[in-house]
């Protein structure tokens, strides 16, 4: 099976696995325990906290380790009543923000900065949330501009950077009031993440005094150390992303040439180098799903929504981009990792062509 679903979960890297196994053996004690083994685990966590803070460009005291981006986002959003969030946020932001104001996006999938400027001139919300990069389309969002607008208006700014981190340089994200990320999006283990937040911040999970009173519960020392090691590895490989983006671009160009009815989402704007979201051509039998056929052919890819059957709602991301439901139902997302090769992209292209023949689209 050729894996092209890294935006959902990136397989754990060899480096992260090695660090995790070593940490399980070496840091076996609870970091809150007073004995030397506990102090050793606490020291390892402090070191990891400092290394992560350096990558983000913030203070180590602002880092809270969590179970992932969902917990981190819920922790932030629970603190604020009146919120503005972009219309393409991940469900971990959208669901806790029901009833919030929605910042529209252009048909390209980029947040409408002019709308936000006008809204902040009329009204001051308690929080603004804009993701760094969209998980479905890979479209990069102007989070730096949104941050500057919010600081000018004295409004706290929250950035879900789960898809950005590990694929784009993390430096600068520490300037945001709140930032969340999770390890399994960039080669770390599942079930661990972080939140960058102020020191005087109320916890969502209450109990013990861990994480300076901002997140109760015994820290996952092995997972945290593996997460930071994986991110450092990804940061060291940032010089290769231009070449990797070219592989993706070649794939899209040849795909459109082979299947003229296909359309790449966000092709006209900056996107994550690893992500290609494509509305596939209409097929004669709407009951057949592209993702199922691709899986049968040996390719693990993702989809935005089911074919327009009335059983599933279209992707809210594609809806915000004004994609009709029947077209949104034909969306496929291909997302690579650092281990993905140019040959893998070439094999994927042949797989999509084979699927198109099987679907009767050629």
C-alpha cells in the first residue's frame, strides 16, 4: 500500500521511535515524584520544553504539553465567549466554536483579510482564530497578517498550526498568543501535542499541578521527547521542501493533462509542499467512490466528503470555497511525507489514471 494520507497521520519516524524507546527505559518515573528518578524525568521534560520553545520563538514557560491539537484547541476556546474563527478551521476549532462569527475565505481558500480588517474596526471580539495551513487543501493562511491585525486591535490571537509545523519553519509562531500542534502530524507519536499560551491561563483539565497548573495529569515523557526529536528532524530538512513541491506540481500538471475534468484546489496560491486537493472528474456511476477504488488499487488517500448521496454533508472547507456539493463529493486529498519520493508521486499518478479508467472517466 502506497501511503498518501500524511495530513491525517504521519507514520512515526525512525528517529522518533528510537527516542521514544530509549525514553521509556530511561525515564520510567513520574516527573512529579520527588525522588531522583522523578527529578530525572522532570529535567528531561524541561529540556524538551526549552528546545520546542526555541523552535517556535517563545519562552519555555509558555509551553504546555497536551495530548494533541484537539485538547489544546478546546483548552483555548473554552476560555472565550465571543469568538471569530475562519470558515475553514479544523473540526477541533469549529466544534467548540459553534455560534461564533465566521471569517470568510476567497474561492482560493485564503482567509479574507480585508473582511477581518473591517470587522475589527467595527467590533472587538474576545478571540480570533485563524489556522496556519488548511488540512484539506494545504492552502497557507495569512496568519502573520491576522496576528498583526489582532495585536493592533488588542484582541488575543489563536493559531492552529497542526498542519504547518513540521512542513514549514516553526520560527515566528511563538509570537501568537496561543498556538497548538500535535506530534503525529510530523512523524512523532500519536497522543501527544503542545499548546503555547500565557503563564496566567486556566486549565481545561483540573487535578494535579502539572505543567505549572495549566494542564493536570502525568506528562507523557517518552511521547514528548519523541515529538521534539521528530520536529527537530523536520526543521533540519526544510531546505528540501522546494524540490518536494516541484514533485507535487509535476504530479498535478500531468494529472490535469490526463484528466482535463479534474481541478486542483488552491492551485493559484501558496500551499503546503506535500498537499494536493483535487476535484476529480464526474463519473458515470455516482455510487462508486474514488477513495474506495484507489484503496483497492493499493493507494491510501483521503476524501473531502462522500459522493452526493444525501448521507454525508459536503466538506465545510470546500463549501466555504464555494464548491458545489456534487463537486465536493469528488474531492481527493493526496498528502505526502518527507519519506515520500518522486517515484512515489509518479506511481500515484499511474494509480489515479487506473482508477479513472475503472470509474469510466477516460
